[in-house]
């Protein structure tokens, strides 16, 4: 199971535990006999819910936050017991999360986490000191000091620990490292909150409930001061980084004045870079050979296995037919890999030839769709097609054009999850026919998008590693489209947002469209000549890439 799946399972576990604790606390609180303090509890709850989300300190690089509401939760434990504090903590966390988060699972997790932490705190106090309502009624005593420290410690450990586990699973980092980096410094807020709650509880027992309203502005001022202090620390850290950056620039300037040293350093750097590039090229060559060997060997496994079973005999007719289908499918897969490698070799040598005819684009797309449709139906993927009323014609190699469409469509099916959707739209765009294939798949990251049509380039995701491939399909799509005088472009809003591939091919004009094909062959041969010239110019670069 992946870390992401563990993270979701952990969040749902905390949500379930928090829901049970909140339900039991609500039952115990509502079944208890009402008293004159019910109105006071409502006022305290409103202060916590309204004031808590306004006075927050965000934890750097995370969506978590520290609020002043911990003081009111501690005060509720001391004045009204654990059940009331659990309900207030869950409700306040729910309201606070709604201000900075829109994911339901995160909102429920924050609320449940606060309910669990508050329950552990109130249960620990009850286990050690009995009723929490009696802790502050005996005045300031060593028992009260110990109880306040224990309350702050348990709430801090439970709260920060539950959040740190969830954050560590989400960031894929060790729990202890995440906790010490992002939550260790928050302990001071719990100590201050528990101390303030103890003082206010004593004032309530001595003077009356409305002393809470008098002390609330003082708490707000202290918290705002702490937040300002935290912001100043972050600003000072930013200024320190800027100072380091300026110091580095100054060092570079001084180094530039020393010309002799600079030349020697540059010579050393170039030598190191050349060695690193040579080592990287050697590693890429080894990786490519390993990848090709694996891709060529994979179809051989079912072929050899079924052949051995067929030769041994004993297979019934149905199993034998299935064996032949499996052998044929594996052989076709291996044939496709070898053809792709040969096509890349022909492109590098400038020997990829086209058999040009007048092609109906609608028929090409439909033929390619028929090939990928079984795979799409197996994944319950909906394919929607839109064509113009009048079928467009282009001058192209029918087999190569089907290869282009098949590569784009098969990629869309491969990287679209079960139950997804693929939209195929063809429409005229000036003197070109535009074909768009839009899917709801895993998408393409922004850093990999410029390299999507390069040979042997694959995005490093668990999905494409599981599905295999040599990274040649889209490279062939680009070269074949350009040899036909067209273009191809890939667009994506990022991972998880699907991708769109747009292919443009020049349409036949009225005087070109004729059964004779004479003018058509001249135009196409000229196109091939231009593409071949470009391929020859790129030959040294392509050979260098192949060597890597």
C-alpha cells in the first residue's frame, strides 16, 4: 500500500474515532441535568468559535495552524468537564478549518483530531485528580500547578502527535523529523493557554463567570504579540537568506576580478562536467539497453510458456485457442516494439519513406479507434467523437497516419483511470485539419511537458513504470506529423488534470484533390525532401542522443 493510501486510511481512522468520542460526549452532556451554567457555557463556546479562527498562527509549509481556542478548551475542561470540552473542541476545529480548507476529509480530520486530543487530556486529568471541576476550587496549590502542567503536556503531545503522523504520511517523511521540525516550537502556546485557563478558572470561582469576558482581550493581545513575534522571526530568516545570497554574489564578483584563477577554475569545471556527462551518457546507454531487453523479453515469457504447454499436449480446445490468442498478442506487442526501434533508426538516418495518397481523416480516426476500443471498454472508459459534416481529405501515408493516431489514442487509454473519459474532436482550422484528443488521465507535469516528444523520455511516475514502454511513441508522432507538413502539441494543467494532444495536418485544396495525384506527389515529395534535409542537419545531435 502506498504512503498516500496509508495517509487516507489514517485520516479515516481518526475521523471514525473522533466521531465515536463526539457522539458519546454529546450523549453524556445532553443527558446530564441542566443547571444555571448552561447559558454561561454557550457564551464561552461562542467566544471560542468566533475568536479562535480570527487569532491563528499558521505552521510554515503546512496547512495546520495554532489558535487561541486551546485556552478556552482548557477552561471548559476546568469549568464544565471533559464532555463539554470535547464538543467545543470538535466544533471550533470544524469552524476554523472551513476558513482555510475546502476538502471535506481534511475538515473532518481536524475536527476529529481535536476531539480525540481533548478526550485524552480530560481522561488523564480525571484519572489522576478525579473530577476536573474540583481542581481549581481549592485555590492556588501545588495540585493545581501540576494539573495545569499535565493538561498542557497531554494536549500538546496528543494534538501535535496526531497531526504530525498525518503530515508525515502526506509529505513522505519520518514522523519524528516532521514533528520536531514543524510542531516542537508550538509547545509554548499550550503552556501559556493552560496557565491562562487556570487563572481565569480561579477568577470565575472567586468573582463570577463574566470575568471570562474581561480577560478575553488580554488573551487576544498576548496571542497577537506572539504571532507578531513569529512573523518577525520569519522575516529575519528571509533577510538572512538574502544576505547570504548577496554574499555569494560578492564572492563571485571578487572571483571574476582574478582572471588567472578564474581560467584555471573554469578549465577544471569543464573537465568535471565532461566527465559527468560521459558517465551520465554511459548510464543512459546501460539503462536503455536494460529497458529494451526487458521490453523484448516480456512478451517472450507467455509465448514460451504457452508453446511448452501446447507441445506437452493435454490442453482442451478452449485452452488451446486461448493459448494461441495469447501467443499472437505477445508476438504483435514484440513486433510493435521492434518496428518502433526500426522507425527511429530510419528517422535518424533520414530513410523513413512515405507512400502518399489522398486520405479521409475520419476513416483513419475510426480505424484507430477500433484498435484501442477493446482496451478502453476493459477500463470502462467513455470515448466521445465529434467530426465535421464534410469529411476532410489530406495527402498522407495512410499507414503512418494510423500509426500517429494509434499512438496518441493508446496513450490516452493507457494513462486514463477506470471510468474516465476521452474526447476526440476533429475540425477545420484555416488550411489545416485539427485533431484533438483530450483525456481525464494522470496528466503531465509542467517540468516534463517540454520533453514529452523526445525519444526515450518518460515521466517518472509509478503508473508509467507499471505500464512499461520505451518512450518512442510520441517521438514518432512528432516526426511523422512534421514529415506531412503538420504539427503536434501537448497541453496539460498538471498531474491529475488530464492532457490534450493537438495534431494539425494541411488540408488538400480544390485543385490538389483529383484522382490523378500528379500535383499531389510533387507537393509531398517536396515535403519529404525538406524533412529529410532537416533530419540530416539534426543527425549529429541525434547520434549523440542515441549514444547516451
